[in-house]
C-alpha cells in the first residue's frame, strides 16, 4: 500500500473532526477486515470507517487483551486500503496505546495507514487496571502532539474514560472525561460495565455532563426499559458520536453459526 500524503491526511482529519457535532452525531459501524470495510464503506450513510480491536483480535483467534501493536496495525492495513479507495476517513482503536510505544503506534497509524484519529483507553488493556488521572491526560496530549508534529493538527482522539467500567462511580468517569476533553480529546467514550444496566437517564447524564462531546455505544438499556438505544435516540439525547464496537462482528458470527448448524443438521 502506497504511503498516504500527509497533506491529504491533514485535510481529511479536519473534515473528520468537523463531523463530531452534538445532536448530529458521527455514526460509526466498526469494521474488522477488508470485506466488512467495503460493505460498510459502500453504504450511503457511512461517512468514516473505524476499527474495533476486540473484533480484529477475534479474526486471528486471539483476544483483545493479547492483541499486540504489530498485530493491530497489520490487521488495520487492509481496512486502511479500502478507506483510501473509497475516500473515507479512518480512525483506529489502539487500545491503551501500548505503554511507552504510544508515539510509535500513532506515527504508524498516521504515516503508514493514513489514520485521522484513534480510540485511546485510560485502562490497561491487558488487566483493565485504571491509569492514574495525570497519566491518562498526558497520554491524550502525547498522541495529539506526535500527530501535530507529523503535520496533522486536527487529529481526533476519542478518549475512553474507564473508571465506571473498572468499578468506580459513573460521576467519576464523567469528571475524568471532562479532564480528557480539556487535554484535547474530541470526544469521550464512557464504557458501560458489562454487568450494569444501561439506564437511559444515566446515558443522558453522561452526554449532558460532557457537553454533548460523548461517544455512546447503543445496546439494550435495562430489563424495565429493554428497547435498545438507537442512533436516532442518541442523536436526540445530544451526543456527538455513536459507535458499535464489536457488535457487527458478533452479529456475523451468530449468523454464521446459525447457517453452519443448518448445514450439519441431520
């Protein structure tokens, strides 16, 4: 794959950043290989492509926790080729930034793959241990600094605020999220614990607390409110970004399993 022009990447990053509008959210159907990227990227509503590290890991038979930086970038390369062919911005899920290799992964993402943004977690992807607040803030700044030095000043960081995920209170994730926005993040993604009900009033609290600069992942809300949040619901609530993580990959696996079971039925 030819090395993308930094001038073109910078212009695309500026356009991509402008798509993050509270109440008119950027909609991202996260992809996991070239085939899914082509299918999603060809849909009329698609304005950008995004990866999900969990789904990428599953395509090579490993787990999100064990996915290395080299594997992540290699798996993203065919997706980047499709994004360039279709003229779409690409944002990569780089997990926690791989420790001291954060600058390295951002540099590869921008220079080699033409990425205009990243998803960056503030918990360590191998253990889900939460980082100290100062470290989390500094990592957002480091990612933005290296992108700017490369000539992409409007690079987009979608910063995950994981204190709620790791057992803390929702208000703490919102408070930390505000700090990450002050550090230069475009949006903040509060990841819901898998065992917690996603109550709509709490989702609204996140969106309002972050001034609309929130990334929300729609899913079933709660037993008393079982209808899944839709992109339209999240737009109405005022968020600037919607992404689905590995949900498309999981749906494909479920469909594949059902079809295969029909083959083996006797």
